[in-house]
């Protein structure tokens, strides 16, 4: 279908929206780690696919965007957060139209709602009315470009950590805290992401820093079958081990050759280039 009209003159807008309702696909079933969730189910469920910091710079707020998969959102409802196994009360979910935000009275499958996040919600988190399920299919990719964060004003170290944590919650970059040194690395899959982080740190958090090149070239998340292997790996490889902002253990290699050799020496350790965000 091809539609012609003018939003400014309000010509053809109603026809476009009416036909969009008829032609656009309805919400589909979504897979979880236990079963598929059907949009016609009565019980509420949804997952976080995006977090945005400083939606209102005056209040330093963070909004978690939740896609509703089933049921109905109602103000004041208690929802269960699968990752933390806790219930939270949602009183004032919002929706956005350009720069305007509006409190929601109800929302249905396929709708996107914004809920205020105080650092307890991550991308990939699943919400239900009590069932312990996790929606799957939201990948996280290991970084292959790294920069060392060099703070210009040591008195701003707390603001730096807070800013990096909040920006990394959005998923554009990954903050890595090295085990054997009191410094941070930023990892990304594109150089432009570093420029964005540097600009936002200065203008939103008042932190000036330089991002320097490092010797690291590749990162892999680590998974251990035996807890003893984990501690042994950390003890022997601590100069190349870090924790990301979600407290997951990461191996950072100086080259692909270094990574391959380490994998050969530790055959019982899984080195992952991707992983589900909510794991």
C-alpha cells in the first residue's frame, strides 16, 4: 500500500492510521527459557530492551523501556523481577511522544512503557506477575576495541564511576574493572561509541577524562564448570581478568594468538564471544 497526505495539514493521517491498524501484524508470541508466552494470556509479562540515562538532565533520571508481551499494565501493580526474585511496585509508568512524556493509565501487549530505574533494572530483565521466566533472544556482544579511562581530576573519581555505570547500563559500551589495578577500561564494538561516552561524561556528569589506547584487543566472558577452576584461573591470569558492570568475569587478551593459547591451556573453561544479556 502507498499512502499520500500531509501531517501539517492533517490530510490523509486518519486513513493512514486506520489502515496501519488493519495491515500491521499483531503482537507475536515470545520465547522464554521455559515456554512461549502468548500475547492473549491474562497475566502481565514483559522485558526490558533499553535503558536511557538522563532523560531529564535536571533530575539525572534513568528510564527502563519495557515491551509488554502479555496481560495489561495498570498503575500501582506489583510485578515480579525474575533476575532479582523481588517484587517492585509500578505507580507511574510513562510513554513518550518526541520530548513529551505522559503517565499511562493502561497498556497492552505490543506497547512500550517507561519505568523509572534507580540502578536495579538491567537490559534483558523480565517482569511477570509471579512466574519465574526469562525472555530470551537479547544478545550481548564482547568488545573488540578498548580504551583506558584517564581521569583529569582525581576528586571526580566517584562521579566517574557513577557516570560510567549508568552509561554502560544502556548497553552501548562495557566498563571493565581490572582485578590487579585500580583503573577502568571501556570496551566497545565501534570507535564512535567512545566519543559519545566522553562527551556525555563531560556534559551530563561534569567529568573530564581522556580515553587512551591499550594493549588489549579482544575480550571473552568466562564460564566455569568447577568453582576451583575459577579461582585458579583468576590467580594465574589476574593481569588479564576483569569484572564488567554486571559483575561478570571477563578475560581480555592482548591478541587473537594470546586468546587461542589461553583457550588451549584451559580446555575446561568456556570463553564466550556472545551471551544472553539476562544471564
